[in-house]
């Protein structure tokens, strides 16, 4: 449990969502021989979720705003241990609403990071703070999870370029250029009119390259993505994404964009988030595989990863609240209050391994998708 070591100052506690079995969730069924293969392959591989939020939400989501404002998100250590995850890019800062429900305030982002790194240091038997590829390999050797700070909107720096260095120095190793709305860097994914990189944004791309962090374009508009791919000296990635051809959601990417990311050496993580993968009343891991296999066909198997974007708690309710906070409520059109059966939270990632076996993928192909591709591009860019 997070923050249990603090004994001399009262911290308000909330009843938090269960990390395992919060809602009924299916297991991808295999025959006995395949199940043994899945467990051994998952155990022996680098398993790298290219983007998730391994935090516990309140069981009662009417308490979410108060819970987030205190700046102490609990990490789902039990769920991480069950997952077999070697590493994850942890989307810190996205829910840092300490001073403002508008989000992405620089001080709030730094506050959340510091609080959570403090908690990680007090759970060294379970997690490693990940900064470089060697930390991921060490986590594998020690049976732990390397948690790597990832900011989805480096626009939190405002118009102060040197703050990118500060974020890097604090531990962030992946940086999203824009979120759904526009910032000083460039156009957001869901803006009414798309715009590309500003002059300041081009400088930001160069600074991130110089520091050696991943440039993430998951929430960027297409013009920003194409310009970043053109000028970046390193591959750009989309850490959590889906295919627009499969589901026409504003956050999903066209085949042109997916292929362009791959052609520059990038990797695309596939999401497991309700409403992103489908608008069906019931949604499940089969919907995730529809996106994954389409992106494999478009971008190639060397450029696809898992970027689940999952949490420990009610993801659909979280989406509903966050979309209202940041005024992109158009994303809620056709919204379905459901969960992804089979991949509801980070602990269930082994179902991806099972599903790929069931679909006939070879072991080496599966190793690439569940972690190898993400580790390769991380090591190339970050070191």
C-alpha cells in the first residue's frame, strides 16, 4: 500500500478500487499446452507497457476530484506484481489537478512526480525507478517493475524552454508534444482547426532530442505529427493509440500517420480503453486485437507495442470526468459506460500474450509486441 510509511502526519484516506477483480473480466482461453507456453513466454520476456497509469482510483468516483487535489495517487503494487510487467511508461501529470482542474500546471506536474517517486523509493522490493534501458533489464533480473515517468503534455512548460531540462532532470523520459488542446508548442488532437508546430515547438523538439527523451505524438494533431517526424533527429512514438480505419474516433490515427511513424523508426502502442477501441455496448480485448492487427498490417510487426492506457479503477468514469475538466466534451459523443473485458487494468496484460498465441503468432513475434519493440526504441533514443 502506498504512503503507509508516513506515520506522523495525518493523510486523508479514501476507499480505493480493487486492483484485481474489480469487475468480472474474461481470460483468453487456450488449450493446456498453449497456456503453459503463454505463462512461460510472459515470464521469460521483457514485458513493457508503453503507456499506462498504474494508479488506484477511488472506488466511489464522486470522490475523484478531492482525491486528485491532494496529489497523492496510490500505486497499484499488487496489480503490478500480478501483471508480470518488466516496465511501463507511467503517464504522470495527466491527472495532476492539485491547484487547478484545468490540469498541466508545471508545479502540479512536478509535485505529483516527487510524491510518487518518494513512494517508489519506499517500495524498492517491488519497483525500480526507470531512467535508462539498464534499469529495465535490472528490473527483469530482480523480478520488479521499472516505472518510467512519462508526461503526455510537455506544454506544461508554458513558454519556458529550459523547463524541458527540468522535467528531464526530474526523471521524465517520454514527452508528449501536445495534449488534445493546443499549447505553445503546436496543435492538439481535438482542436476545431488543426495547426502545426510553432517556432517554439520546433525548438522544443530539438531540445527533447538533445536531452535524449522520447517524443510522443499520441495526442498531437496530424500537422504536428508530420512536422515532428520531419525535423526530429530521433524516432517519434505514439505510446497509446488506435487505428481510425478500425474505429472512427477523433483520437485514433489514420493509416498514413501510423505508417509515417513507423517509417521513421517509431513504435505505436495499442490502447485498451473503452470508447477508444469501440462504441459497442460491450467492449473487450478482441476489439484491442482488431486495432493491433490492423496496425501490424500497416506499420509492420517491428513497430507495434502494447500501450494500454489502463488504470486500476473505473476508466470510463475517469474519461467522462477528465474530458469535462479540459473542455473536449466532443470526445464523449456516443460514450458507453463500460470496461474492456479481458484487459480492464494493467494486471491483465498476460491476456495479450495469450491472444497472440491463439492467433498463431510465433514466440519471437510475440516478444516484439509485448515488450521488445518498446525496449528497442527506448534504448535507441534514451540510452
